[in-house]
């Protein structure tokens, strides 16, 4: 089922165009890397704030309020550009176990982010959720880097 969808996606116009474009693929790839960097930086700064790396600052909520929209915007860019990159070789990526691991880690990171949003700032779950967030997002980054090297 998934393989059939991947094979169908391999014939998708934008993916085919991206595959043959000398300029567009590197630009989308650069956008993906930029977006991932922005997601990871903002997430790690929010996590560090919740974990008290800068002491128990009353500005913790201000840091999170400032970085949350940046994170969401960067995440949307990373997902969109990642999907475009995936569409160039979907059958190969689906068969790659490291790519599948990346997707699992990404799903867990997103679920953890939702948990993080649901619980109030005083919840005892916020600090473990912040620590888990840092580990999961770093795992997504590392798995993503390995995808290209373990074809």
C-alpha cells in the first residue's frame, strides 16, 4: 500500500520537475536545511528555558511566546520542503529504514510538542517533556543526516 503510494508520488509533476531542475532542487534543499536549523534552534532555546538553563527566570513564558511562532513557521517550511525533496525519490526513501526512523522520531516530537502545549507552565510534566523534546528533535536531525548516507 505505502509502496504503491510512493510509486504514484514518483510520477507527480512537481517532484519530476524538481528532479530535473539544476537550480530548484539545491534551492529547496537549502530551504529545508535553513528551516530545520530554525526549528532546532528555537526548540532547543525553548527547552533550555523550561529546563532552567538560565535560572528560574520569570521571562520563561516570554521566551516561549516569542519563539513559538518562529518554530511553527519554520516547521511548516521544513515539512513542505521535506515533502518536495521526498517526492524526488519516494520509493527509495520509503525503503530506507533510517528515513522511516526519522519519520517515527518526527511524529514522536510532534506529539510531545502537543503535550507540551496542553499542560500549563506549572505542570510537573513540562520539564520531562522539554528534555524529551530536545532528544527527539536532535534525533530527527541526526537520522535525517544519515538518510542521505545510508541509501
